């Protein structure tokens, strides 16, 4: 609580200045809501607000609340009830808060959803979106994000959990966020707590790695990071190894953003887009990275 106002967290909304090569993504069969992957990482979904729309929203597993662009809030006649602090890796700012009667992505519908009125991230995706869906909506459902098929499938009962194969990696719902453990080196006993973030374009660490597995990029040297409140330039390079569950990555593009405030919720951000697909089960608090069907 700060000056009588709560604090909400938003994703880092990374916009890399260098081209990052992503892994090939084999498809998983299944129906679902069509989504669009922008710049190989940002997820855009059709969202209905109070029965109107659909409007293009960003989907962000790294944000604990939902955001609406001021122009859309005015168009829908939304009236703020108070103001909250919106926290990002670069700071905080006070923004108006509203309550939505309904918010829906395809068949997934939630009532009485909190939303903050805030400008959307600057850059290429700005003109395409009217808001952002966060975990205060997503955590009410289980869902499968399939990047190659560009679909998100919401689960009814346990229909997805019963037919998807793969290691079930428990996550800690730290302040409502999805935090999983990752091993930075096969020979290291250290475990990082990384926040699963579909709004991140690359791996982000909130402190310099303590072992020699991070290799700074001597050619580009910096990465531009944009948030809802500020833009900053930080070191970038490649992480030699990273293991998350059964998934192994080599020479992973990485940004180092020293941030004591952000470390309160983990050691960094794990981009969802580096996986082939991601199944999130909020009911039992586990994820399956790159799940397969029988």
C-alpha cells in the first residue's frame, strides 16, 4: 500500500534493438481462439469488453492486472473508481482504475474484472492494440498457448490436462505471478526464479550472473527496454546454458537489467515465446513447456 493506493505490476514490454533468432515451433493440434504473434513474441488476442468488440488486446502472463487504453475507456464510457500505482521495472506511476462488468476471450468470460487506464507501450505494436489482458483475468482459467498455430485454447474441466504429455513443472503464484525455477548451468546447484512473461521478447536478468555463463555481446553491447513509464538502455549478451524443466537452451539472447525492486518477485523474466507451446494450469499451479499429444 502506498499513499492509500495499491500497487499493480506490469510486464517489461521489451523491444529488442537487435534481431533475435527464435526456435522453430512445431504445432499442437486443437481448437481455440485465433491469436496473432507480433515481432515474434507479443501476443495479440480479440477481446470483448462489456459485451462490445472484439478489440485487439495484448496478452501478458507477466502482468498481474489488465490495462485499457484511455481512448477505448472513453469510448466505452468507463468511469474510474480510484487510482492505483502501476509498477514496472523502471518505476511507478498513479493511474485510474475501473471495473469491467465482463471481459471475454472467445468462450472464456470473467465478470467484475479490474482494469487500469494506461497508455499502451510505444513502438510497432502501439497502433494495433487497445489494451492488455493480465493475470487477474487469465488466472481464472487453464489454457494452452500454441505459437505456431497462433491459437490459445481455454480448458473446460480437465480436457486439456488429460491429453497433454510432458513434465508438469510446479510454479509459485508469487503475488499472483507465474514464477518457475530454472537452472543456469548443468554444473551449478543454483536455481533462478524466473517469471513466465509472454510480454518479454527475450530473457531478462535483474542482476549480473554470478558465474561465467553470461557472455556480453561486444558488437551491439546494449539493449533498449521500454516499459509503460520509461525507456532505458542496458547490457545485452548471451547466456551459455539454461534449463527449464526438460527444455534446454544454448546461447540464449539475454538482457541484464539491475533492478533491486524487480528482484522482489524473482531473478528475471522468462519469455514464453522461446518455447514451442505453453500449457498453464492455474487450478493446480503447474506448467508444461512444449507439451505433446499421444
